[in-house]
DNA sequence: GTTATTCAAGTTAACGATAACATAGTCCAT
DNA sequence: ATGGACTATGTTATCGTTAACTTGAATAAC
C-alpha cells in the first residue's frame, strides 16, 4: 500500500504538546539560546528525534526578517568561468555563514526576470547578477534594487545608485591581445564574434579597434565578423559554431588575415577547427588569440594564447561587496571595480622550440 | 549622505491602508483571483507601483504551504556534465512552472549537509541530489526523505523507501570501453582513477574488471591505479592531475600497458599529457579511453574515445520523477532507472585515415 | 415583489516560529 | 527579611499573507 497520504510534518507546538511544555521552550532548545534545564532539554530533544521534527524555515525567516541566504544569477553555466565565479562566491559566503542559491538564466529576458523574482520571493538577503544584460531584465533589476535589496553585478554594465559592479578590464584585455599580435608583426588582424548586442558594449572589440588605431593600422570592416542578426542566443559551447563560421568567412576573403582575435576561447576553438580543415597551419599561416583562459585552452593543439580574467577574485570581491551592503543595513553609494586581465602566451601565436 | 537606513518594504496592509481598502482586496488584485471592481483594481495597482510593493514570498509560501521551487545539489560544477544536468532539470521544471535553486557542495559531507539544510529550510517542494555519496551526508538525506520531502538522486547510490534514483549504466559503460580496447587487440589494459571511495562502488571499475574476466584476461593489480589514500577531494578539473600521475606510474612499469581506460575525460586528459611527455604516440603506443564525453573530448589531440552518458535525459527524467512525487502528495514506492551509455570512438584508440 | 445569483468587498483565523515581556522559584548578600 | 541576580519557564503579539467565511448590494429570474 504505497498510497499513504504524506503526513504533515510536526511543528514546534506538536513537539511542545508531546513533551508538555510551551512552544517557546522547544524553540529555545532547538536554537540553543535562553535558559532550559538539562532535564527538559533532553526530553525535548528526544521528542524532536522521535517525531522527526524539522523547523520550518519559512516561518523562522519570516519572523527573523532575514534568511542568511544570497542568490546568484548566471547565464550560461556551460562556461567554465561562470563555474569558477560561482565557486568563489560560494566559498566566500559560506565562510561568513551564508548560503548560496544559484539560478540559471540561459537566454531570455523572461528567464532573467523569473530568476530574479524567484530569488526575491524567497527573501534572499542579496543578489549577485552575472548574466548578460538586456533591457527588460535590467528594468526588473532596477525595481529590485530600488526596493532596497542589496545587489552586485559582475562582468556586465548596470547603473544604479546603490548597486556595486565588478568586472574584468575587457577593453584592456582586448587591447593587449591585439597588441600582442601586432608586436608579432601582424597587420591584417581579424576579429571573430562581434555583433550580438550593441557593438559599443562589447569592450573586447573596442580594445581590438583601439589597439589597431593606436598602431596606425587601418580598420577593415570585412575583417570583423560575427552574427549581426541573431541578437542573444549564444550560450556556452555553442559560440564555437560562430568561431567556425566566422573563420571560414575570413579565410574566403581575397586577402585573408594573418591573425585573428576571437571573442572567447570557444569561439577560438571553432576558429581553430576551420583553419585545420582548410589545411593551414597555426600559428604559421594564421595566429589565434582567445579570451577567458578556460581549461580547454591548455589542451587544444596548438595550445591557445588567451587572455585570462581573474574569475576567482571577481567572485570573492562580489561576495564581499554584497556582504558589506547586507551588513551595513544602509543604502550605500555604488562602487565599481575593474580588475586587470593577463595575457597568456601559448602556441597558437608563437612557435615554441 | 549615503547613510540612509534601509526603509522597510511596504506590505499588503500598507498598500491597503493607502488605498483605503482591506488587505484582502489588495491580495486579490495582486494574485488576480476573486472579484475586484475595475476602479478599485486600478487604484490598488497605482499604489502598488507608487509604493514599490513586492509581495513577501516567505509569508505567502508559509500560508500556501508550497513554494513551487525545487532544489538541486551538485558537487563539482566545474564538470561540464553537472552543468548539462542542471540545465536539463531547469528546463523541464520551468516548463511546469517550477523554479530551480542550485546548491554546490564541492567536497565535504559538511557542505552536503549544509546544502540540504539550506534548501529544506526554504521549504523547497523537493530535492534532486547529484553529489557523490558519503556517509554523513546520506544520513541527513535519509532524515530528509523520512520527513516526507520528495527526493530523487542522480548518478549515485542511495536506498530509501521513497526515493527515486536515476543513473547511467556505468558498469556497462566501463565494460564496453574495455571491450573496445580488447577488440582492438590489447591485452595489457590499465585503469586510472580507482580507489577514492569504496572500490566496489566504482561501477566503471567493475565494468572494466568484468570485461577483462569475460575475455579471459588475468587481472593485474599493478595496472589499476588511483589515489588510494586521499578519500574524497577530487573536484572537477583537478582529477586531471590524477590522470597525469597515474599514467606516469603505469609508464614506469617494467611491462607497461598498451591501452588505458580512464575514469573520466579529465583523467584521460592528464594521461594524454603524460604520454606525450614521455614521447610516446597515441594510439600507436598507448590507446586511451575516457568517460563522459565532455566537450573537451572532441578537441584534444588526438581526439578522445570516450563513453557518453545521456546527461540531458537524466536531468529530464529526474525532474519528471520528482514532479510526479510532488504532485501525487503521497508516499510512493521507489523507482530506479538506469540509462544506457554510448561508446564514442575517436582517434585516441583508432587511427583514422 | 420575493427569491436566486452574481459581484465586490470585508472579517477572522490561521501558516509556524520567535522577540519581548512577564512570572516565579532559588540562592546569596546585605 | 529584603532586594538583587540568576535560572527556568510561560504568555502575548507579530512577521505578511491568504483560505474560508461572511456581509451587503445590485442584478436577474420567476
């Protein structure tokens, strides 16, 4: 007979009634505060065990007006760097006694909003947002920040009078990646992965453009590729396809580039496949630089020159900034931090002995 | 002056008072049920907007006795397959109007327990658990299941009279991987990555052993390697080191293996590095098989033969099974499902033209 | 013109826990 | 013996919502 209706879990009062004390006494035993005699304590604990009592967090948090829980919204968990971020955040939080709930929002504004709402609905004490920004989502995030919920954003734009932000210096990363190629003597340098969103928002592209201009290299629009049309459905590993297609397009140009800077490592990976397929050599025929230094980058053949952003540090700082807001209980002025990236030179741009 | 104390958010009653109606009327407007005149509705909505009212989910859920939220506990989110699982779960749930909160528990039983507790404390409607099993964690999970919370476990052992489980057929996957090597003529076949936990629990190893025995190949303990000592701190990409060390040990044997089956793709990756470093060729000198078919496997050189487990399907099924339990509201007998794996043959075992 | 029916609210009592306050006994010091 | 400090409880009110019930119009039905 497996059709037993699930019995309702025991409450504090149930336990209290069984032992013959007031609910408050049981509460004291559970939470280990206030005075309780050893004798009573034992009787209560016995009943708690026997009745399989678990306290109701909803009720508790409602009364306490806090949850000791923080939410993290990430798009694209397929991306190893989201993963690293999440881990760093969790570690920092758990150290301070906070729990972390992660919500995934892969693609749409609708999912962003639903993630925000479900977290706020659970009265989390604060939120860290690391999704790609989009209009409707930002609007809701604004409301949430307005309503006094502590918010920190990571790796994306967002302006609000009480929201901290933290990000890698994507512009400079893009600049250095491109400069590295220029230093190696390249003049025709392509960019793969532009144009999903407002182009001026893509700092890596801006860095690329700036590096070219700085070195007096004329910008050739034909060398800048990406999916102009499809606005925002490029999660994780799927950007690989963009790299592949983009590189194919670049290779078919009358005068093809001798080097390419890809928006991220996955895109670079796709580009590598396309180059290999065309029977060309990396880096002799085409040098390639990626971005993010995902674990993949070390294991491609040739290994991938890429720009590492300090994900762990970003996660730590995000958590710390959020906790500061939570603890202060006040509305503080926003703080924005930008962290330096590091160029990691490997075989996809330079031949090792 | 940024030292404004955070003002308390408006409540239903606040809004009601402002408009001059009963709280219940405001509740009706918010939830869109019951009768409310168009006139009142507009006045309420206006006040809601003006006061930046957000309903308190804790109070709501406490009253409604449900949260429409499901928890997922994963260890090791660095692993792409956890990621795929999480995504599949989320998709299936969101389709049914449920939210997903993900908790990470990287290593210790303590973290497992704290993840379980934080989810249960928020009165989630059910939990999916996909961490590696460990004694204390299982004990708490047992209590949770006992207390009537719907639970489904994925990819791990767990016995409870009302907990469903779902898993890939790791034994058979291990068997097929090994048989593939045997079919190719290999007789000295190593295993890398044994021994973190109770060895009989590692189904992939069991499959390996069984394949050897089935084909009359004697088992040579020296060919089975792993970290016997360190029990359970091998998150994600770090198993790569185990692969590297394990392979080095195997290569230094008087008569080294001609093929190796690695516990997972990361381990295989480490093994590949060690082989390359020793100046040997894959697969000519050493053939290598991994497990999981992570995105990496396609991009190693040579590309990696591996066993794919249907992560997406596991996620979908887990979510569906859990929802069935939640919806039924009864205590149902446990169901256990095992899904077939698929051997993906690539260049690390077979030379392509 | 009386009785149903529908609409538009309001009232009450939880949901389960806890902060804050109140009570009462014991023990010790002055 | 009177007051204060400490211990061990109990009582009350409340956190913010909503289910369930009630009230009172307005409209429709006979």
